[in-house]
C-alpha cells in the first residue's frame, strides 16, 4: 500500500529555515509572542498609510469601517463564546452581508467563493478541522494563509465514533424503528420481549478496532476504545509526536500498511483528511476502495466520520450486499443511505456546543496571533512560524512571496539601500509560498515614516512578492499587495 502511505504523508510537509541578521546584537530564541502593535516611545513612526479621510483608498465601501480596529467578517453562526476572545477595543465583528472591508474571515461550513474574499483580507480561519469549503489554492496564490482548528472538535467526533460502534453492533436504530411501528399498532408491550431476538448483537470488549489516521480524533478514539476493552491496531505513516503521546498506554499494534491494519479487524474507523486525487496521485479520494475492502472480515463495521469521499460507495455497497458487514457515517450517500446494513446520520460529528465554542475560540486566537504579531500556527497552506517577542525598539515587517530562488536576496537588498538595520529575521517556506518576518531597528535616525512607506512599496512591487505588512501602530494599517503590477494599499 505504498500509494496510500504517500497520500497520508502528502499533507503537512514543509521546509523551514531560520536566520538572524544584525549589527552586534545576538539572535534571540524563537519562543513566545506578544500582543503589542506599537510602543509609546516611538509615536513618530506611524504606518497607517493607504487611507484618505477615513475611507479606503482602493477597495471601495467602508460601511462598517472604524479607524483603529481590525475588521473581522463572519460567515455562518459563529459561537459567541469564541468571538468574545476578540477584545472590543481592537476588533469589530460583522457578518458577510454587512460590509466588505474585512481584514480576516471566520467561517464554519459556508462554501467560500473567491469573490467573497476582498483584497483587504489577509487571513481566513475555519472553525473546524476540514477546509474543503475554502478555495485553498486560490488563497495561496493570493498570499492569504488559511487556518483550521485541529483537535477542537476531537472529543465530539470521538464520542460519535464510539456511539457508531454501538449502533452497528446492536442494531439499535432498527430496534427503535421496530418499536415505533409496534407502538403505532398498540403491540409494543405485547411484543417487547418476544421480538428482542430479532436484534441480537455483539459486545465491543475484546474486539479489534483498526484506527486509520492517528491525529487528534484518531488518537482519542484509540485511547478511549482501549479503555472499553478493545484491541487497537493503528495506521498512520505521518504520526506526530503530539498524537503519539495521546495513544493508549496499554499495548497496541501499529500496522505498516492500510491493508495490514484492516485485515482481521472487527471495526475500522477512518480519521484522515480528504485530499483531492487518487492515492496513486497522492490524494485520499476513495482510499477505501474495492482492493482495501476485499481484506475486510465479512462482518466488519466501517465507521466514517471523516469525509464521505474517502469511501468508494459502489465498492462498499457490494460489500454490504454480500455479507453481514455494516457502514456507519454522518455523510450523505446516494448509494447507501437506505441500505439495511448502513446507518447514515446527519453531519453531527462536531455539532455540540462545546466543540463549537472550542473551535471558534481557537480560530479567534489564531487570527489574533497572526494579525497582531505575524505568528502562523495551524495553517493548511503556510509554514508554521513561531516568533520571538518583538523588541520595543523595533518595528515588525512581514513579506509573503512566491517560493522562488533569489526572492529573499532582493528583499534584503531594499532594506540595505535604506540603511535599515535588521535585528531579527525569520524565513520559512512551504510548497509554493515563502514567509519572511524581519524586525527593523526603530531607534536608528535612518527610520522614519516616509522611508518605511517607500521601502514597503519597493519591496511589495518586486517580482514574486504577493503582500507585505508593517505590524506597528494602528490595527489594520500597514498592509500592501502587488495586484498584477498595481500597488495596492
């Protein structure tokens, strides 16, 4: 199953380099971040450019714009508990129908169209793990990081997986429907004992559960299923240290292939992301296909609370037709929704108040970190970037560019021409994107507001540069983009 391994490992690979450049100042450790946009000691260094008389210079309507605040646009109903993480003094929050000057977008299941992402947007956060409803490739091309909230809904989904095991093992749904039918005929009390034999089942204890994908949800499922007495087989070629620490302490088997994991398992839970393309192409579309299913036990139960597209529906239907196997999922399926051996639920995985609060809170924190400090964590298209606290005597400058040779040298050349001293620099890359964070010494007599604006424009208009930010001064200010040769501020 080399192709399946490739598909698992495809997500999350990144290349990172760090360096520091200064004049006699030692590099600082890359730990922590601070929510501090400016320092009272340097009021003369303002970077609120690109606005005229309180209106947006290039991007039109400013119905909800309040100078000095970050603008957060929401789609869907986002948990108020999560949104309360945004401090009122620095943030305004409004829905997608109310304006078009957003600095960041928060959404849940809304199918985001590219035209809904205005040129002012510099970050998007999905309150949940999956990001299939966000046009990732287009956002990457525009230099916009997309964040998710891995683990926020892990407990909610894990509980539903365990519930699915019980639903499939004891034919609970069939029993409920049968009793409703008897009740409508006035026969429920008379038949309640006699008909129980129709819904005999099996217990979980001592059975084998194969967990495919050992991220937050998979690891939690494995741990708690083990506590219920199940034997666990895990498979995840991209297993992280963090997830490994969450696995059951009692003995469990780690398989070296997908087929090796499912063979002989009584229950199989898939907990992997959906990636377009077949496993041969590095994707996960229909990764549970006829070849994998052919290794299932005849009475195996497949639990799919990840994504419907992970399973070949026709192959699964053939399996259910031929034996006593079961399929439990919270994704609609035209081929399986009414099969007698399938239990198809509404998409309930993360639909708990607790999960929605956690996801929204994590998304809010992630957006704040990025807008206020430049920190990147839990992005699906940008490299993770942990930043040191910005020194009080410095101004933070960030640049997003296409990951091509020579781009960093051109950026540094412009700083050198302006005699700006770089006291801290971090360069990270992932796929087609590079992200640079440079802290500029603000005490120097060479630094003034006009020089900052001029240098930012020169850097932004370099070949391959997508956007730049000066993180200092007024919230929301200091952002610029290169739009097909036009300087956008």
